[in-house]
C-alpha cells in the first residue's frame, strides 16, 4: 500500500513541479508569476519529500536493500537536486549577486526535472506500465 501512496505522491509532485517550471518559462510577463512559481515548486518539493519518505518506510518494512536499483539512486538524486533548486531559488531573491544564483537555480531545476522523469520512467517500468 505504501508504494501506491509513493506513486501517487510522486505523480502529484511531478505535476506541481512541471506546472511551476512551465509558469516560469511561459508566464513571466504576468504580475503574479513569481509567487505562483514559488508556491507550486514548494508544494511539489514537499510532495516529493513525502513520496520519498513513503518509499523509504516501505523499504524498511519489507527489508529490501536501500538504493539497490537505478530507480532508487536516480530518485534520490532527483530529490536532492529539487531541494537544491528550491533553496537556490529562495536564496537568489536575497543575495546581492543574483545572476550567479539564478543561473545555478535554473540549471539545478532543469537537472532535477530530467532526473525526475528518468526515475519515473524506471519506476513505471519496474511495475510493468512502461
């Protein structure tokens, strides 16, 4: 049951993060884009963390090896990159050298989305959907 919750949380997280990135890419001309971008990506990060916790608890309860497969390894990297992107995004609003941190924020966000999509593909192939 925990794996189903993991799947649903990760799906919701991916949708929130994709919506936040889409808003940053295509909605910058609107006045509200930054606030909604922050809210969507923060919610996506929280859902991603909750999904990671569900997977971790499931591994503990079933006695499986932690980070034994490529899905688990890429998923962990995606989780770390997402938190890095969220941190850099918030930090870039307060720092004086904004351009460096915004560039790092954008690239860590791009890499996290690639890792999320790779982990999702591997996870869906593990359960026979892909």
